[in-house]
C-alpha cells in the first residue's frame, strides 16, 4: 500500500477522534446548566495569599497593587511574598508594599524553585485557606469571595481553581494563547462535571490548610508542581472544584522561545506525573476518560503533524520537480496555462476541485462551526475583547495550533527519551530515559 | 440534565453516525465522479468513433474546421485524463480499481483513435508543423521517473499548444494496440517516447529532458 494511502487512512482516524471529542464537548455544553447556588458568609475565614517571585521586578508592583484592592476584609487577609533569590529589584519593590500595607509580608530565601518558595510561604502563613499566586498574575476584585463560597457550599471541597485568562494579546504568540487558555477553561468546565480536574494552576488556586497537613507540601523537585499536587490530592480522594466566574489574569509568554520552554516543561511534567500517579487514582473518569483523552491528544497531534508535514513536503517536492524538469519556465507553467484555459474550463476545474474535496470542506466547516460555538458560549464568561478580535485570534489559533502543539509534544518526547539535563528556575530536570539507563548501567 | 455516561454514549453514537455519513457521502461523491467520468468517456468515445468512421468513409477533408474539430476532441480527452488522475490518486481512500481500470482502458482507446485520425490528417493533407508523441509509462516500474517525464511533457504541451499532440498510455494495460507497441518497439524500460514528426519516428528510452524533445520537434 502506498504511503500516501496509509496517511489518508490515518487522517480518517484522526478526523473520527476529533469528531468524538468535539461532539462530546458540544453535547456537554448544550446540556450544561450552571447551578445557581449562593451563600452568605457571616464571618470570612483568614486567607493567606502566597506569591512566589523570582526576577519579577516588572510585574510584582502590579500584582501587589491588585491584591491590595481585593474585595475581602483586610483584617482577614495575609499576603506573603517570597522572593526566591531574585537577582533583580523584586525584593526591594515588594518591601515598599510591606511598608505601605500591614497585611503584606515579604520574605527572602535562596533560589530553590517555585515550589520551594510556595512551601516556604505556606509554612510562614497563618490563614485557614492558602492561595497560591504567580507573581505575573492578578485576580479580579471579587475573585476571592466568589471562590471561598465554594468551600461553604460544599464542605467536602478541598481545593478551588479559577478561570485563567491572558492579560496581553499584543503579539501573535499571545493572541494564539488567548484561544489556548479559552480551551483550557472550557476543558476545566467539562472536567469539573466529571469531578476530574487534575491541575491546580499557579494563578490563584485556593487550598484548605488541612490539604497540606494531609498530603504534604508542594513537590520541590517537580517541574509541574501544580499538576503533581492535584494528582496527589486526587490519589487521596480530595475534591477539587472549578469556579468559572472567578477570573484571574496571567501574563503569557511573549515569544515563541519562551512559549516553547513553558510548554516543554508542561508536557514533560505531564508525562512524569501521569506515569507516577496512573495507578494511584481511584476516580475512573479521571484515570480513564480525562487522562485518556489528554494522552490520546498527545499522540494524535504529533501524528497529524507528521502527516501534514509529509503531505506538504511531498506536494512541494512534486511541484519543485515539475518546475525543475520544465527548466523553471514560469511563464509557460503559470501564465500561458492560464491564458490557454477558457473560462468554462476554469469553472469546470473549480467545480471539480470542490466536489472531489467535498468531505474535507464539509469537515473543516463542521469543525470551524463547532469551534465558533464553543467560543460563543465561552464569551458568557469573557467579554473583555471585541468579537471581531476574538475571530482573528481563532484564525491565528487554527492556523498554528497543530504545528505549535506538534512541535512542543515531539520536543518533549525527544527530551523525555534523550534529554540529559534541563533547567527551569531553580529546578533541574534529569528524568529522561537515557539518564535512567545510564544510572542502571 | 444527562449524566456523564449518557453524554459519552450519545457522543459516541452521534460521532459514529456522522462519521459514517461523511464516509458514505465521500464514497457517493467518488462514485458520482466515477460515473460522470464514465459518461463523459462514453460521450467522447462516440464522438471520436463517429469522426473516425466518417474519416474512413470519405476522402480526408483538409479544411481548417476539421483541424479545429480534432483540437476540440483533444481538449475533451484531456479533461477526462485530468479526472482520471484524481480517481486513481493514492490519497483517495475510495479507490475503485475495477471502475477506474475500465475507464482507463476506454480512455486509451479513444486516445489511440484520435492519434490515428491525426496521423491520417497529417499524411493526407501533407501538414508538416504537427508533432505527435506517444508516451508509454508504467507506474509499477517508474513512478518517480514517469512523474518527471509527465512534467516535461506538460510543459512541452503548453509551449507548443497548437502543434503538439501527446497521447499517454500505461504499458501494463492489456489493450491490443498497447501490447502491439510493447512488442514492436520492445518497450521494457519506462518512460518510453515515440516522437513522430514529418513522417519520421524518433525513439527515446528512459527519462528525456525538455531540450532534447524540443530539438527533435523543431528539426
């Protein structure tokens, strides 16, 4: 069987998987009815917000300013900034806020990574509830009150996570991430219904203090400590809820290089944590459906990328060979062939192309419509951007998502197998297969 | 509100149904095109056959109209050729081998009839500016080389649109005249080109570049 034919069958399989995932999400959303539950809290609990910061002099002022404006009784609020050995002016800037507001405390420690800074802050804190907040993120004013309610509505809830949106959309990479984060928020909505949230993101997740007493602190050697602690909590049957109305803004990577670094870390962390916790989670929806789909996507995206790249190279090569054997006679190939085609032949060719590619057009139209529908529903929660701008972001996302995600996943797999050492912040990652083999031998 | 299991079941059912529907539509479209090409081929076949029979029954007419009619037939045949390329393209998961082979066989017959008419016209009317090319390929043995040769012939055809007629044949087909040529010219390597110009035949074994073919066309 010809390789092109094999790739055509693979494409059909990918189409079916994508159709299944989209269909599930669509039915879920159409069926989704938000439970309107409200509760009046008579006495607010004491909350500690831990802000780990490493070289965040550009963002820390803004974050602390926003935190000081939170709608929450200030006598019940404690903001702890942990400067993780920054080499810039982060500590001094934070200290100015400490002098200005009596509920802000600033500590400094040797660089040891985000998780170690979080643990340091948690140990210094006094709140019944602990909020983790990346220094490059800030919440809307009512977020804390909105999220705290979840613990009172359902006392079994141990962790509440917010909806994260991108702060800036100035570069193409950030416009792309706007849709990416919208999809993450969407998937959290679905995962929440399945009681299967498996990441407690850095920006403004709230923990009951007893969570750390029960399952321990953040894993300081883990490159995605937010996923690790969520899976650990799941392994201990702790309940995680998603609060879609709580909007937290985060500064996303501005360039491809920084996005690449972030996503490789995320995917490597996913692989490590999945391998570690796959047999420890009792929730079958999480272990089989949610994580199953996440793995499936991490398989089909690179396969789809390989198919797309092969098809592009194959077509380019065929066309290049045609030009080459024609001595690059561009006039004859493009101009003369157009002149020789009369209008009816031109129309006939277009008609034939549309008919023969009909099912691809139909599928593209179907997927695009579904995507648009998702975004329209998502806009119930996000109205900061004009719809025309959102359409542009969708276009950018659809254009690049396969290639970017494919590159990130394939690179992560490469590092997982052959990588010797990678560094993020204060953490060094050496958990590749080649290193394991070296250690065994 | 439906529970999660019901949503998953419904999603699987709807996905299978819509995917099957998509596959069926794709299959129907392919067969629709196959039937359309089959009809087109039949239509051109009867046109070419009647023109051929007419040319046998009368003395050859050397009028401009007849030459235009032959060119018109050439363009019609070329359209069928382009559609056949799609029907047998490797990315097509609905490939109907029997149907395509039947049309291809008929397509080669039509081309050959057209070639005979052109050849008779050139000889009877003493036309010297026309070049005829019989191009033999065999995808089982020369996929890349034959693809390249196809590119050369396409460019040649566009450059000399009004005085070049190219007829391409798959040597692996059992049509009588194809086998006849295979034996007569001992065609065992592909691409194989027979260029006919001013009553002379020039043979080219293997890939032949644009300049070489053009040189023989203009001598």
